[in-house]
C-alpha cells in the first residue's frame, strides 16, 4: 500500500529553489542542471503514481538534456509502450514542480490520485537512466529519493542513451505477450537491432567506413558496444568526438544539432570526398549524415533527406509485396524543406501530413498511417507499423519469390526500427541497410532532390504568449494582421515560404523562411523578422540585419 507519509520527510531534503519556475514541455523539464534537484525528486513521485495509474506497468525516467550545453540537464517520463508521457500528465508535472512547500507536494499527489482514480495499493514499477552530464549523479540521487518515498520497485539502467531507456520500458511491459518487443538489456538491444540489420544486408557488397561524430556523449560507448557485438564487416565504423570524461566537451562544436544549425562538419572531422560521415546528438536520439562533394563542398543529409530515403525504400518494398491497401505515409513539420515535401508528394506519390513541432505530435500522426515515416529536419524520427499493417503482413500470401522477399524485408525493417522513439543508432542502421541494399553512395542519395535555401532566425519579444498559430503552426492567428504582412512579403519571392511560431522555452519567436535563391531567402527571412520585431513587441535593440 502506497502511503504519502514519508513524502514530507524526503521532500525536505530537496527544497525548491526560490523564484524559479519550471515547465514540462515536449522534451520534459530542461534547464540549468544545478537547479533541478527538487524537480527530479518530484518527478520520481509522479513516475510512481503514473505506474499505479497504469495498473503497475513500468514507467521510465530519463535524466538528460539531449543536445543542450553540458551545464543543462533535464528529465522526462516515458509511458508503458516507450512513448512520450501522455499530454494530460504534463500539467501534473508542471504543477508539482512549482509548489513551494513540502505539504503542498503531498496535496498535489492526493489531488492527482483522486482525479485519476488511482489504486494506491498497487506497487509502482519504475526504471531510470541518465546520460553523461556531470550533474547526473546528484539528480539521480534526488530521483531515487522520490521513488523511495512512494515505495516504488525501482531499477537503474545506469548510463545509456535516451532511446535505449525507451526500448527497455517497452520490452518490460510487453514481455510474455504476443507483442513482446525484445530483451530489456543492453545486450538485448544490440541483438534485436544488430541482427535485423545483418539479415537485411547479408550477401550485399560491404560498405566503406562510416565516421561517427558522437558529440562527446553517451552514444560513443554504446555504438562501440554495438560494433563489438556485431563483429561484422557490414558495420565498419570509426567513432570521433567520443570523450565522455573531460568536462566541457559535450555537444561543443560537434553533434547533430551543431552540424544542422551551422551547415558544416564538426570539430575533429576533416571531410574527404568519397568518405561517409554522420553525427549523433548528446543523448543519441538525433542523427544527420553529411559528406564532401567532388569539389570539397559540405553537403548535409538531414532528417528530411532521411525521411525521403526511408519512404522511398518502404514504398518500393510495399509495391513489390503486392499487399492490398498497405500504404506508406510521411509526417513532417513546418520546418521541413519545401522541396522535400514536393518530392514526397509529386515524385514518390505518397501522402504527407504536417504536424505541430515536437516529436509527440509527429508520433501521433504517424500512428494513424499503415506505415508512418516521421522525421523532424533536425534528424529526430522513426517509422511506425500500426496494428493494421502488422495484420496485413501476417496474413499476406506471396505468389512468387519477389513478393516473399519483399515481405520478409518489411519484417526485418520493422525489427530494425525502434518504434518507441527516434533513435540515432537504430536510424543509422536503417540508413546503412537501405544504402547497402540499393548500392548507393551518399551523393546518389543526395541527388534525389535539392533543398531550397532556408534560414531560421530568432526574434526576442516581450511576450511570446501573444503569438497564436493554426495549420500545424504555419499560420498566425495572433497578433492580428501580422499574418497578412507575412503573406505580402512571401508573395514577393519565387518559391517563397515563411512562418512565425513562438518558442516553447523562452520569450522569443522563430522565423523560418525559404525561397528559390539564397539572396531571396535571406531577404525574406530578415524582412519577416523585422516585421515581427516592429509590430509585435520586439525587445531590446533592433538587430541591424533585420529589414
């Protein structure tokens, strides 16, 4: 029987910092690591309650700040199938993180238990892990106090990637069922995804070496463990930026976010034409590829490029398998390059939908599709096979060897993909398998379409809450008439597109623009940014580049 009697005693060890407000968003809580001790304690309490609300199913807690600076940290809860926390519980997380007293913490727990009709006699089960950040051990200890305060059955997975923890949660909750996902251990993770990869590439030409920038994060030791487990010439890698011990190196001048944002290779990576490169972010849930063309110029293959590669291969397999009503679809956000969307719709002839920014929104849209491919441009994404697709594959009766091979490859691809969340290691294996099966170089992959020039800007404003959007965040509904100004500016430029959306973490808005030429794109971006600053409460000195 869970009692709240010990909560006040434990809570007193982890007082909330004064004059600090925390908010649980798409990425969970994320801020300066040293300020999060009380938040981690309270996250442990809610994780235990969440498990009880799910009749004792395992809930995950991951301590990470992903691609953020090393001084930051964060925490997010993982629901039973390895998915993001149900949105209605995000409010509970924010509420309990911000109450000031120990007694108020207990009152929040009581109100949540009553609102959700939770049976407090159920023993909570929670698993947790962290990345390599220096604040991790302190925050983990606070989390453990929260779990102990509610007598949770708690298990630590140590230092692993964020997607690995999502995988463990799904495995634990599906064990001994018809939808068992795998063995909930690191070895089980390497076995599931590694063997599926080898089944797909068996008998093909061996690939050239892949140079991996691991952002000096947890992905470095984990991808090396995968290589040790596989011991295969089909997984020929060299890991760079792998220093997880030296302070101040995590995500600095390296990692997927750095490469995507700066459109250049990371520190420690000299590009040679003909060689192959990719970057993880700090907790290994994002990946981008890149290479140097024959002129030595940097070429990026981001989440949009990964989505189109994967969608192409799946479409071809589904066509060959000849299974009635089995369809592939793609989910994108407004940040997807316009030419990628055109390629999906006009060349691949696949349905595509837009979702709000944030992986949870893309994930939900992808679940509506038979086989849903979703990637944000930043390289975070995965593929989902919904129950209807699984049933169609199970009931398929191939009429010839080609159909039988295509069906088996679809099964192997499903085994290769971490369906619970975007996973840099699983996604890397997916990309590698497709390139090997197609016999493609990175340049051949890149040649499918050319990105429109794009620009992403930040405008600091007095109040981001006045900015309201619709149409998957592509259209402003507030402030009044600002969208009309954006439309007028966009109309001036061939292939022009621009949108304005509020930041989820700071008093700023993001301005995205693209157009047919780099000059037009930049003029559009800086003109829209200037209009936002002038008409919607820009803060501070007006940036000189704004038009």
